[in-house]
C-alpha cells in the first residue's frame, strides 16, 4: 500500500513539476520511505499504548533516532520488514529494560548501556548495511557525532533517572535500552540478527504464497 501510495503521489508531483521518469522514481522511493517510517512509528506507539507502556516506547524511539542518524545500523531488504522489525524490537527493548532494572539499580543499568554504546560506536560506527560510508574523514565525523550524542543522551537519561517519578525512571531505563539496542545494530552480530529476521520474513512469504 505504501509503495502504491508513494508512486501515485510521485506521479502527480512529476506531472505538476514536469519531472522525468528517473526523478519521479527517486521521489517515489523517498515518499515510500517516509510513509514507511511514519507507519512504523504509528504502529509501534499504538501497540505500546495498548500494552500500557507508551512513554517508555517513545523514549526508545527517540534514542534510536538520535543515534542511528549518525551511527547508522542494520536494515532489512524491504521497508515493510524494517517497519515490523522495528516495532517488535522497540517493544522487546522496553520489556528487557523493565526486567533489567528489576534486578540492578537504574543508574547502573544506564551506565552499562552507555558504556556499551560508546565502545560499540568507537569500534564499528558508522556502519550502515544499506549505504556504507567509505570516506575516512566522513566516517570520523559521523563517529565523533555519534559518540557525542551518546554522551549527551546518557547524561540526560541519568539526570532523568534521579527523579522520584516512576514514569520518568521507566522512560530513563527504556531510553538506555534504546541506546544499547541502537549500538547493537551497528555490530556484526546485530547485522546478522537483522539478516536472519529478513530471511525469516521471506520464508513466511514463500510459505504463505505456496499455500494459496
């Protein structure tokens, strides 16, 4: 649906702006990507609302957005698979963060997630499975920005955890989990995990089509 909607809007824009076929195709992909991202956020937040942890899930998504724009990360082969994978991962991160802070102090949890993110970012960032960054100076710039953002975000989460509000503490813990999971997605194991999920989706598609 997102693909056809994106193509339809792109064709209308192409006719209005007198774009050639190649430019129209670029616009269509951009619109499809935008619609997929919006749909992913809406679906994830809706699922989180129904499960009762909307604020925590929002904290995870914010952490992802702040880090992945510089550090990169693994992607599925299609946009809708990324949408499904992101939704499931965000909810899993919230549950994991809740479980972790039930056994360790929230300050220790945030310290662990920030330390892990900094190490992984220094070791692998930027690492984008779709559009690898190969220019050395560009890589250093993106890595340094990612490290700075992680330090800034970690400090913010730590300050948030000092509040006596259970809601804010839960958001801080989930934000730390989002930080750690964003870092995982730039590592070889994280990229392998996404690849396995991608192939699992493909298996289900083939199986479903074979039974029709």
